[in-house]
C-alpha cells in the first residue's frame, strides 16, 4: 500500500538547538523522510541555529551523519540525501546575546513563505529566544512557534512561559509539541472510538472496570542525567504524554476533529481529574528509582551512578491511580505507569471491561476472563481485543481467551512514520489538533502540582528497584490492592 502524500506550502524551518540530540535523532531525519516522500516543495529551506560556530557545509555534514545514523538503510539514497541537504543551511546565534541575530533575521526573509521556528533547546532558552524573534522582527502572520515540553516546571513557571511567548506569538500560532500525539496508534485511538459504532456504547463506567496506561522504557537516563534530575518521571512523562493519552481515552466525542473541538474535550477531562493531595499520595502513587541491574542482555549502572551523585530524590518510575470525577468515568480507576530501565519497552493502553454478570457455563469451561481492548502504541503497533472463545474440537464446552489481533505491520505494508514527521507537517499546514493548548498544559500542571508539593514535604525517598524489572513491588501492590493486576500480554 502506498501512502498518499500531499505537498505542503513552501516554508522555512528554523531549528534552534540544531546541533542537539533532538534535532539529530528526530527532526533532521523526519524532514528528510518528508522530502523523500515528495511532501517538501523545492522552495522549502531548513536553517539550523545554535551557539556553535559552524559553516553551512559543516552543518550539512552533521545533518548527513544524523540521517545515516537514524534513518533505516533502505531509505538511505545518496542522491536524495544530497538533494535534501542542498536545502539546509546554518546560522550561529546566541540565545542570550544579540550575536548572530541580525544575520539570522536576514536569512529568514523569504516573503510569503511560512516560517516555522522550532525551539529544540533547553526550557530556559524558550523565553529569551522568543523575545529576540520579536525584537528582530522575524514574526509575522505566517510565522509559527514550536515549543518542546516541558513547558515550565510547575503551574507558576508554565504560566510565566506561556505569558512571555504569548507576547510574541498569538495562541493560534503556538504549537506545543507532545510527540506522543503524533504516534500512529495514538491517532488511531480517535479512529477506533469515533469511526466505529461498536465501542462508544460500552465506553463508560457501566461497562469498563478500569483502564491501564503503561509507558515502559528499557533505556536509562545516560547522557541526559543533568536535565532528568531536575524533572523526574512525573514531569517528563506523566504531565504530558501520559495525561494526553488518558485524555484521548476518556474524552467525550468532540463535535469534529478541529483543533479546538478536540482540545476543549481533553481540557474537560484534565479538569475532572480528582486531585491527589497530601493525604492520598502514599495510597495512590508509587515512585521509584532504578538501581544497577541487567538490561537487554548486559549489566547496567544505577541512576545514582549515571548521575554521579550520592543521593537524589528524583523518581525514574511512577505508578499512579487516577480518578476522573464525571458521569462517564466515576468509579473507574485509571492506572498510569511509566519508568526507565524496566523489563521491556512497551507503551500500551488497556481498557479492561467488566466481567460478565452471570456464567451459563459449568466449571469445566474454565475461568471466564473479562474482555480487554489493548491498544499497543509501540513497539509492534496494533490493536487486540481479547475475547472468550470455545476451544476447538470435541470435549465439551471448554473456553479460552483469544485475541482478535490487528497488527499494523501486517495489515498495512507501509513504513510507520515517526511522530515528528506528521507533527512538523501539521505545523506547516497550520493544524493544531495534535498540539497542546495553553489551558491544557496549565490544567495538567494543576493536577501535578499537589503531587510534587506532597513529595517535597515528605522525608521519603523513591523506592529502589533493580534495573530490568517492572519497578518497585509497591507498584504491583498499588493495583492489587483494588483486586486488579497489571496487564501482561496473554499471547
Ligand atoms: C520524551 C522524554 O519526551 O519521551 C524521554 O523526555 C522519553 O525521557 C521519551 O525517553 C520517550 O519517547 P518514545 O517516543 O521513545 O517513547
């Protein structure tokens, strides 16, 4: 199957932090793929910006390396790479001085072209860069700002950042990126829920027992320990990616998939989250920190060794029982879990339905498990619906659990594009549906802040867990306390 590609309008993408990790691993390869698929018009330009002194040619060398390192061998076509690199240039500029800015302003002057300013820098540089973009008159009607998470460290600082960037760019030209929203399976949540009549009638407390959202990683924080130690799993993953997934599962059907219709519904979910305040944190939340262990076949150091510190209160794992106080979800727990250096890399959403009210089968049929809908975000993207089926053959009515299994890789014979490919082109197209609006980010912090406060008032340290396991045993107890278990693939 060939993916349909619609070329976008001519644009210039100005990437701040162009020599950093995100640009190299994600942004440059994503733009290359869009070029390769014919989506970038010939007038498109990519301008890397960072404080490093570098010529256009040297930056093209950096971009070439990043393409070779992060694009699958089948897509490495020398002529295509060179044609793409011919669109790429570089400008040195300092976020906190005027150096390089007049030259930058000169280079982005392409009348009529969409200007996309992508701030792939540390959070502290967002505001100074924005201010200078304004001061050097680079912002016009066709300019768009893309900011990476985290926006702020808590509600107060997020508001301050939003205020400051709002002085330069109006809200409808600010794209707060949460790359989870650009993942194919995450977008499929909307298709699954709103393009099928089957699920919506049972998508509520009368039929759903609980929901699980797991984002597990095998990687540690090596190389990013400096940033990570100021963030932790709650700010790095829950405040954005996991709460966004929760919103897409829990929101009411929007009136359309226009940006504001979807974001209005997500906002209502965030506002309905029951606050987890001081008294509830120990019962509802488990935080952990990895120790040395084994991961992917080899020994790995613990978090403190990677950080090179004797002690840290930063959590690398968090499991939470969240509740949504509205008519649809009252009484349905949402178990959220994320961590580094866990036993496997898996992101999935499990909608666990209620058990049947009464069994007509005798004990010989075996246990009748409740249905589960599993949306596998990564890897092995797909959707599984676990059902009870009769065991084939004679021998009476014996039942077993079997999945209706839709794997994207086997159903669609296309490359699964990286989230950044979709999101970058959405910015050029001016489509904000998959980006976070200011009020969403602030509502998410409103729920997160009391947890951070409770932790900072508590003498407890995160619970240690061995790398290569599923986190502290307390996370198992968190869900088992309510008579449920974390989902394990039953195939
Ligand atoms: C980022 C976090 O937003 O998401 C990282 O800052 C995390 O800590 C990453 O590793 C996970 O993204 P993905 O797409 O690899 O699941």
